[in-house]
């Protein structure tokens, strides 16, 4: 008997983390879906390509309501990567996988800008350049300071506060690690979307008297507040 050599490729695992958006429907669900449609309409492509976890704590027990909700989200091209549920029996085998007590993932920075113009110190990321349209900067470790503008179609995501020493025309999403004390500061307010600790506000919901002015944005309970800095 002759020996036969077998060529075998190694099985490789790679660790990688992503920032997942958490959708938490609240009753009445028809109104919640209508608000979701308004958000998607005002900020085109906001959900496109994003990992999304569905928190169904407010849904009635059983699979009927969840099945209906998943169909509604799929019709809006919102793809759910996982479901967070207290009762695993509510999640069927043909549904997205179950997460119990899951945590938001901390992603790597995916900005396309020049690396030499970015410096992290402690819990702060300093970017010495504008964020151009189509770019995304993500820094869950803390605050982001931008010496320049956030262009229309650009996005900055921070675990802490966001400071923009220029015009804010794109999307600024602060407090993503559960920091309700995070704030957004800018020299010229003209954003597509603002968010702090999961509470979102689109352009047409903002005070028009503050548009184009230096401003700060913060949370007071479940209400997003904004005021001029000048």
C-alpha cells in the first residue's frame, strides 16, 4: 500500500467587529413604521448596508407579530442581522439569529481620509481635515474633533461627543455606546441628521432659526435640545 499525501487548507477565523444599529419598535406599531418611513425618506440610504439588530422587547409574545414586523421591514429593504429577545421561543428557526443580552459591537474606523491627518489621544480622535461626501468616520472609544466641515452625505459616529469646527452638513451620530450626556457642537448647523444615544432628529424637525449658526445639541430626557452658541 502506498501513502497518499492529502493537501488540506487551514480553516481560518478572523475577529472583526461592526457597529450595529438597534431598532426597537414601540406601540402603536403602525405609527412607529410611519416614523421609520419618514426617517428613511429624509435621510436617503441611511439603512443601506448597515448591520441592524431588532429589539422586540415591546412586541406581544409569540411569533405572529414578529413575523408581520419582519415582513414590513423587508418590504422597506431593511435587513435584520439578528433579533434580541427575552424569550427565545418567540424567534422561529426561519428568522434571523437570536441574541440574548447582546452588546453593541465596536467597529474599526472606516474613514477613507488621509491617515496622517488623524490622531487619537486618550478618548479623543482629532481629524485635521474635512470629512468629504461619502466618507464615514467611526470612533466608539470617545469624542471626535473635526477641524473642518462634515460634508453633505458624510457621516461621523462617536461613542462620546462630536465637535465640528466648521459646517455640519452631513450626519452626526453621538453617544453610540449609551452615553446620554454626549453632545454635538458645530460652527455652522446645516445637517441631514443628528442623533444622540439612539434619539434621532432629521433636518426638517430642527429649529430653522438655528440653521447656519454655531450651535450645540444635547438630550434632556427623551427630548433633543439645541441652542445657539453665539
